[in-house]
């Protein structure tokens, strides 16, 4: 089985030109403190 993640943006500049993905949810907090798996993100 292959996992596929979708990224949807209003402005693709960061993604297409600089290979950066930005999540703009201040309430989400510091992403570096969350384990790098889907379940951890869903729990957060």
C-alpha cells in the first residue's frame, strides 16, 4: 500500500520555488515537538 498526502495552498510560491511547506496554524504550536507520524498530528 502507498500513502499519498495532499497539499493545498492559496499561493504555491514557497512550495514550487523554494521546496518549503508552511502550516499557518499558530494554535498548533511547535511542530518540532510532535512525533513525525500521522497519528501524532491527528492527536495534536
